[in-house]
C-alpha cells in the first residue's frame, strides 16, 4: 500500500515554519544568483504512519541538534553522513531529500539521492558532486540542488537569521528507482517519491551562520 500521510504532516510543519520565520534580506549567500525553486505544493500527500517510520540518523548530530560547520558553507560543505534502519519488507531501494523550509522565498532543496539499493544502510560523509554515485556495488543517482549544481550543498542561511531547520527525508520504494532522462531537481525528485513511497522517515538539524 502506497503511503502518504506522514509527509503531509512534515509539509504542514514546514509551512508553519516558513510563515513564522522573520523577514530575511537575502537568499542563502552562495545561492543569491541562482533560481529559487518554488515551495512544495500544499496538496502533496504523505506516507501512511501505519507501516512504521524508517529510523534515519546521523553520526554528526542528533535529531533537532546543530549541524557541525564542516557540513555547511562556513566549512568544507561536505555532505552529511546518514544511516537508516527499519525498512519495510519488499523494499528494493531508498531515496533521500534534504530541504530548508525557513527561507524568506520558500523552501530550498539542498540534496537528492535515489536508487540506493535496499541492502545499503548508510551514506558516508563527503559524497562527490556527480550525477552517478557509487553505493555498495551499484550506481545510485543525485539530483541538482538549489544552486543548480549536482549533489549536496550545505546549510548557508543569511547572516543574522535565526537558525534554519534542515530536514532530511528518507523514502523506501518497492522498485529499483525512478528513471529520469536528465538529473532532476531535488524538488522534482521529491514529487515522484511522495507518490511512490512505501515508508518514510525524517531527521532534522539546525544551523545558524557563524560569520
């Protein structure tokens, strides 16, 4: 059974965060010259809680904790290490999307990875910025980010802003992964995952500029 309820809750929470965020004077610093993707559609549905959530964690920070600077624009901009468990029976692949719901112009999408085989349970830090990604013994794929580049781009809220939330979402699929003719945006990838996921989990980190 396709699942769609948990992510609606996540979208609603993200929407509240956006509406309550203070006015901002600039986009995230490395991305001011880039096109900002539109906020996620409110009618998007989310996974069904009845199947149980995927446990998504990071060795770099706890859920709700601060993301260390090496994973941000203030440091080395390395991709965050992630690991997961509790995939439902029948899972063939998983996908991950990272977004920031707390910007003045709506949600920004920082990372998308899909076609990760079900036998893999983690992504190491510092993944390369390439369309193809070697994971285990197979190839997974990365989307473009808000900077219109492939792979991960880390937290980089405007200086002076309160801490932004960075939400990592994981989806379990009962097939090897959707095929795209060209690397999609992380937002386009998320739209596919919302309609196709068997189970869902999330992890939230926060970050405020240090400079």
